[in-house]
């Protein structure tokens, strides 16, 4: 089993956290660091993935500003995702190997998250309407997303 280093970053805006992920991913790809897990909370932000359109953010810029919510474009897959205070976010930076299966890895993470929250009495699962992510049925909130 390979080592995994975990780091708690506290509450951090999306852009600097994303920059850190990219820098660490480059270092991981070059074999300079071990697999790493960043744990953090984001300031309120909607991230727009590669497939998202501006129209998917339902608040106008004034309403977003009044609520202190940033909007950030990202090169990640997916559409629009909200991250905010009180929401634990984990970014794994791992070497899946030359033949690594990203989809299988994400599914493994989903199963691990569902099992973990079950220990705390929270029923969660995946949604068939979403390509990835975990949802807590009790709270009708997304438990995790890719």
C-alpha cells in the first residue's frame, strides 16, 4: 500500500486551492511527492465545469455579490457545483498509473463516502441523474461530488 499524505487547509477560496492542486499534481506526476489528500472548506462559490453554461447559474451577478458567492470557471468535467462554508471538500491527488481507470476510482470513492457517513447514521447514495457524486437522502443535499 502506498502512503497518502493528508493536509487540512481550513477555509480557502476556490482559486488558490485550485492553483495548489495543479502545483501538487505536477509534483505528483514527476514523482516528487506521495499521493496527497487536501481537505478544506471553500468560501461560497459556484464552479462551472467544462460542460456548464453561464445560464445554469440561476442568480444574477448582483444577487451573487449580495450573498458573497463567487463564480469560478474550471477545467473539470461536469456542470455547476456549489461549495461553501461548512461543507467538507476533499481533493485527492493520486497516481492512478498508466492504465488507471478514473471512473472506477471515482466509483470507489463514492462507495467509501457512502459507507463512512453510514457509520454516523446518515443514509446516502448516488443519483442516477448525475454522472457522479453522493447525495444524502435525509438532508436532500449533495454529500460529495467530483
